[in-house]
């Protein structure tokens, strides 16, 4: 059974940083591309970033490009997203998900983590 365990959520001051982690405790993350999505209250879930299995290909939403960095450590079966310069539009529930290849559509990711909340204070 696939199990993606997320950690690293919490609150941060405006302009601050957080790092989110997604670990595959079910044995699939190592073999798949991984995407990050977010959903703010009252809004649709949207694409944030994705990374290929090898880490050689990454893609970012325009809203986070230059501020967020996605990376992976396959030995630890973990994918990270480093979030810097957090802004008012960034608070949301963040989800990691795995799929066969990099993609921006949530339909391309069969397996999902439980989500973690990110808030920004000022």
C-alpha cells in the first residue's frame, strides 16, 4: 500500500521560509516523479512544482518560480520543497503526490500525501 508522509508545515512570518518534506513509506516515491500542489480556503487545488525521478527536470508554477525550490533525495526516499520569501498568497494546505512522470495536472498523480498546512503571520 502506498503511503506518502508529509512534514514541515507550520506558521512563518511574512518573508520567511519553510521546508516541506514528503517521504514514501510505502516504497513508491523512489520510482516516480513527485509533484506538489496547494489548496487555499475557498480556492481550487493548484499546481506548485514537480520533479522527475532523477531530479534532472523540474517545473514550477509562475506564482512560486524563483522563490520555491523542489529537490529530492532518493536514498532517503524523500522529496522536499524549500519555500522562501513567503507571501500572502502562499498560505494553503500543501500536498505531495507521485506519478509516472513530471506533470502539472493532479490527474497524473495517483498517489497523494495527507497534506500539511502552511500559514503566514505578519
